[in-house]
């Protein structure tokens, strides 16, 4: 018998029929002898609808009141799911974030969880209830309603699982697990049995939009095993999903590479002909950081004749703003020219196996070279190698890398 926290996202509770399906799935876990806590999102589209309503009152809505409004979506779902459970003979009880007492700081619309009282939940579980908790919300020390930021229900579920010392936190969504890459680009992409927290963070931040990245970080920190599962599969025919866990827990021989991640949402800026002297990187990137623009990759070329070139990437939506900033600093730093390219993409190979294998980078570069794909920038971490290429070769690059690293073959 295990204590399980299950989280169902907006699509999974998107209609009364789907909520009844969730109830049947929850009931089947309880019938197997498990104690179940369910964390739910608002019905799909509901949070957007609430935010749009708020914006009809104030173009820049007051953040405290915004949370009062946005948190109601989840409150509806917990009541509906509890009723659906009772309707099939399961004892159920709902709690808002404030009622559990998910205590947060007071950063409205992006609050952080400080602590969780597990008393109510534990008592109800002991009395045979399924406990249904509203995701995405909490309460600050003064009793104000807070929310955790878009997609925050994943983090609610992980935090509750950590507080209850649950055996597993299951994230039910509309895909049946984490894949080696996007199956829309590579039909041979495979579902991963398991992946480490670190790899998942690299994959998620690179665009595999399965989980809120903050929840994965949280799970790693508080040692909560996470499992991504589909809520759309027939009861009794469910797959195992993907387990996100510790490296030591992954028993089988690790494949060297776990997946190919990519991101189209990038743009490159280059400052040509800047004097090669101390402080130049700061003079270029300081104003960009001050404007709150996130810089990803940075390259400074080898200088010659006292001059050098400097390139970096930013989110594509910030391209115009970043260009304007550079045009301003150009004269001041004595740069010759500013060049930009917003048709680039980033492709990364990710895998903890990289720590113990050599030759991953050279294999990646050779594979791309054989297709005539030019690499514009490279960056590496202990478990990831990323390259920036022309966007028009992105899909080809992902396909050939997926094949080169044998990701279409089940691990032996
Ligand atoms: N309902 C919230 C949102 O749409 C939280 C969540 O679904 O995780 O962002
Ligand atoms: Mg979500």
C-alpha cells in the first residue's frame, strides 16, 4: 500500500465527462489499496478566461485581486471532482490551498511555497477519504489568497507529495510520457521508461513542455519521485508513463544520450569589431541584463589587431528590444557594426551518460557536417551539448541526431 499524489491538468478535467473519468481512475487506485491525494488544475481554458475578465476591469490588473479571481478555477474543479467521486461511492473531501494551508510568500501571481500543513490531509486519509486539493494556489501569512504562476499546479502536487512523504507523485497529462524527442518531428521517437531530474530539467527548459520546470527542480530537491502519465488511456490498459527519478534508481545500463531537445524560440545578436579590452563583455551585456532580457549562449571570438567580435542569443520575442539596446551602446563602446539573425534554432543532445563517455560532441558535429548543416555556436554542460544552427535545418538536424545516437532503438 502506497501513498500517492496524483495531479490532473486542465485537459484531463476539461469537461464533466472527463472529470468523471478522473474519478473512476482515482477510485481504481484506491481500490488497489493505495491512499490517494488528488491535486487538480482549473478546467482547460478557465484560467485564461478569468485573466481576460480581470483585464476588462483594469488593463494592468491589481495583482492581489488577480489572485482572488484566478484561484477560483481550481476551486470549481475540486468540488466537481469530489462530487464525481461520491457519485461512484468513494468518500472524498476537497480543500482549497488556503484550507490545507499551503503557506506561501506574498508575491502575488508568482508566489513561492513556504510550508504545507499536512494534518487535515493525513487525518482524512486515515479515515478512508480521497483528498482533493486545489493546485496553483496558497495563502500568505496575512491570509491573502496567492497563486504560484502559470502551470503552478505541478509544483503544488510535488510540494504536497514532499510534505506527505508520498511514495510517488503522478502527473497525469495528455501525453503518455516523456519522449526521446518530439514525435511530431521524429515518428520513431520512443517513450523513456525513466529519466533523471537533471536530464528532465535540460529537456524541459529546451522545450519539452510536459511539466512546469520549477516542479522538476522542486522534486529533485525534496526527493519526490515523479511519474508522467496519460489521463486519456483506457482504464486497465494504462502504460507505465515515464519515471523521473535519481540516477541511482535507474537500474538498467544507461544509454549515453537520453534525448534530443530543441528550441526555435531564439535569436542571435553579434557586435562586430569591438575593442578587445577588459570590461567589454560587461559593457555589452550589462544594459541587456538591466532590460531584463535573458541571455542564453555567449561567444567572444579570438581577437586580432586589438579588435574582436561578440555574439549572444536571446529569446526571439526580445530580439527587437535587444537590437535597440545594442544600437544605443554601439557608439559608446566603439563597435563597428551590429548584426542580428532571428531565424536560428538551438538543438541539444542530453544525457547523464555523457559524464562517463567520450566522443559525444565529435559524433554530434560529424553527424551535422555530413548533412551540410553549419554550426554557428556551441555550448556545453556536464550532461548537455547545444548548437545553434539555421532554423531551416532544425527538423533535419533533430532527425539525423536521433538516428545517430540510436534513440530509435530500445536500450538493450
Ligand atoms: N490553472 C493554472 C494555469 O492554467 C495552473 C495550472 O494549470 O497548473 O496556469
Ligand atoms: Mg500544465
